[in-house]
C-alpha cells in the first residue's frame, strides 16, 4: 500500500474510532469521512461497507490491547498485571460502543477476535504467572478466570453508567479478591 493511502486509511480508522465511540451505529460513514478530513470515496475505497469499517476499528483495538499486553509482559514488573486489568476496564467504555455497533451491524466478532486472541492470551498468561510468582495474585486463578473477570468488570461498569468512582471501586473489589489470603 502506498504511504499516502496508508495515512488516509489510518486517518479514517482514527476518525471512525472516535465517531462510533461517540455516536454508536447511528453515526454515518459521512461523519467518519468529515472527521477524517477525506472524501466519502476514500472511506469506501478502504472499507466497502460500514460493517467492514466497524470490524477494522474493532480489530485495531484488539491489536492495540494485544500489543499493550505483550509490551507489559516483556517488562519485569509484577504489578503490570494489575495495571493491565485496570487500564482494560477504564478503556472499555469506548470499546463497548464499537463492539455493540459492530454486533448490531452484523459484523463477525468471532472472526475479528480470533486474529489476535492467541497473542493476547499468551501475554496475559505471562503477566498472570509473573504476578502469581510475586504473590500478587492467587495461584488458583487462570487466564480464563481473568478474561471472565474483565468482562464482568466491564459490564458492571456499563451497568452503572460508567461512573468513574463506581468503576474504581469495582476494580478495587476484584483486585482485592485476586490477592492471596
């Protein structure tokens, strides 16, 4: 892909991320083009349907999460695991809007997730085992439980209207429950 085409694609994805996070599925591709500063033809050249655009935004977010987890996994910091949990839940509001919009548009969430799921699971396993070795997290917790807890914390935060104080308390309660007795 040419450098200018890559830049335009990235601008469209950045704009779409913001627009769909703010307005959900009601946002139009014209809104995305306007926010990106490109013509509607540029949007459709890269993403032939709104669903394809939503899927690309969702996949890009998952890739960022996987890269972030991998980066933290390369560090020697035991508290990186708790930091990852906290950041994931705090950023879930905008991710949730895009996920809901993609599901409503008929996008293939499982296909998009499977592309980066294995990378994320490996990095999360490394973060978890390091935290367990440092006695920061109970030994009987696995990656499957962590993912379920992340989903639960995200849905609980959503249920409370994304109130930052309640969200912080939810995270605190879960983190406290993960600590060894």
